[in-house]
């Protein structure tokens, strides 16, 4: 077992965890230099970025109503953040305020449990991102084809999705300030059509009970709806990887997490509650159905606005998550756990451009998988990494009780343990459900286990090839927005 130093280090002294000169005990490497105040992310840009890393608005939730009906769907949307999002937000609030390091959750797990588990955390997160990131261009195309069916023919939709990957990669190479500012404006733009639906709904009480809608092809049941709801509420830890690029992270992160939980929940529940009173049958819902429903509520102009919003949602989520995931290879390269080429920064924006391009290739290759299959794989693999984060919370409470924690999960050690129980139980349900999905001729569960096991093999190969680490011990370059 790797022995973790109990001495608290400032972010300027230590990037992630422990000291020595090989992969088992990495050297102290000076972390990112302090940023100028003007280029750091403040509270509301961070809330907006977190919103897109987690939600991106009501788009993508339609299948929940189809599978569960209005009443149960709204109940699921209200209970899931209490059992899934809020515990995760508490955990992230404590760890990100205590250890605001580049790489976020990878840095926490590595410090708490050593290099092996830190590597597994990064591996699981990056592999999950392959399936997660393919979902958002898919949503972009789903709404685009509602307005322009021409894009459904041949491989045009895949080409459009690939275009989303390329544009978002380019924006991220331009820097985090560009991404966060874009996220803030996209939030207001995509929320406007749903605000209009909420205002119009009281004037159409029961009016859509016999409305004729496009036939749906969805076969999602209530359990599938719960799984999709879990996916729509996951990703709270993604904002942690940019901790060194946030103004006063010890104070900003807990506030941003709690604010984002409330905003995401409201944006999910209110539009469905509004549509419930119109009498529209639950069977009319499927992914992309908001476009047709907007036309019933407010005519072609509202339909166009909502389709544009759906496209902005998919684009905004992908754009914000590129910023998050690209910091993992960067931090690992700086810690000597990946070849140092992944630590290369753009000369002007200081963005990790090699990491962004390498990940973009992997994301592009997964664009052809179906929506529900992507969700199932994403939750299962992401769930394993989230479990490691909750274990890191407990380990750090035991091993480093004197670590300064500006925000703490209430209840002492018992509270730190209890807060992880509901999310882990929900993840158990997701694992059981994954047996019904088929990937490459095998169950999604078996496929996921193979992917998880591959992380152990990759670590052993990595360690065998470079026992002393890939990157030389040198100061970490400054990242800029």
C-alpha cells in the first residue's frame, strides 16, 4: 500500500498525492502557478459550466415520461437528485475545497489511495467519456433532424456529429474562459423556449389530450426511465478537474455545486409539470419529441426555437465536458503517469491541445452507438469511478483528519460513509439493468467488466515500460484561460 503523507500541502506545492521518484511513489511536482484573478472562473460561469457538464437543460429527459408516465416521472426527477446528486455534490464540495488540484477526482483518489487507484480512476473516467461524449452530438443530430429530415439519410447525421466534435475541440483549445462564457450564454438561450412553454401551459389545460403527434419508436419502460434519469443527473465531479482555473475554489465549488443541483432539478421538473396539465399522452414522448410538442404549444416559431435549443444543449454539454476530460491526461502527464506529450499546452491559450485532440479521436469513433446503449455503458463505468471518489472521501477522513476542509460533509466519519450509500445502491441497479443491453455480441455488463479490467492491465504495462514514470520531474507549466 502506498503511504500517503499526512502533511497538508498547498496546491502550489503538490499536484496530487505522494512523494518519491517512481510510479509507486511519484515525485513532488510543483503544481500550476497562481492565475491572475481576471482569467479565473468565478461562481456563475462555474455554475453554467457545471450545468452543461451535468444537464444541458430538459433535452434528453423525454424517455423518462414515456417509460414512467407524468406523475412517476416527476417523482423520479425529484427523488433522484436527493439520492444521487446531492450526496455527490456534498462529496465534491468537501474534496474540491480541501484539494483544489488540476485533475480533480483523479488527484483526490491518488492522494487517498495511491497511484494504482488514481490511475484506475482516470482510466474509468476517460473510458466512460468515450460513451458519454458520443451522446451529446447524437442529441444535437436528433433535434436537427426534427427540423431537417434530410440529415437522417445515409451518414449525414454522423458527419454532422463529427463536426460538433471538431468545433468543440477547437473552442477548447482556445481556452477555458471561452468555454465558460459560451456556457453561460447558451444556458439563457436554451432556457427561453421552456420558459415560454411553462407560461403557455395554463392557457391549454386539457387541450392536448387528443393531439395527433408523430408515432414514437421508443420502447423504454419505467426502469429504463430511471436509468436515463440517473444519466441526466450525473457528472457533478467533472467540474473538479479545472480547480486550479477557478477563483477561490475552496469557497466557490461548494456554492456552485448546490446552486447547480437546484437549477438542474427545476429545469427538469417544471416543463414536464406544465405539459402534464395540457393532457398530452405520455406515450407521445421520445428523444427529440420536444420539437413537435413546442409546435402544439406555440406554433412553428416556438418549434424552431426549441429545436435550436436542443442543438445548443447537445453542443453546450459536449463543449463543457471537453474542458473537463482533457485535464485528466494533462494532470497524469504532469505526474509522470502518461507520456509527457499529453502535457503539451497551446502557446497562446495554454490549453492542453494534445490531450484534447487525442480524446476527440476516441469520442468520434463512438458516434454510431444507440442512445440507450450509450447511457447504460456510461452509467456503469462512470459508477465505478464515482465509487472510488466516495472511498477517497472516507480514506482521507481517516488518514488525514487534520487536512483543512473549508466545506465538510456533515456528520463526521459516519456522515462521510452514509453519504455514499444511496448513490452506490442506485449504481447497483444500473449494473443489473446492463445485462439486458448487448454490445459487440455480449452483455453490456460483461463488456463493462472487460473495460474495467483492462485498466489494471494498462497500469501494469505502463509501470513495466516506465517504472520511474514517463515525464521528467519539472515545474508544471501555467494553464491559462
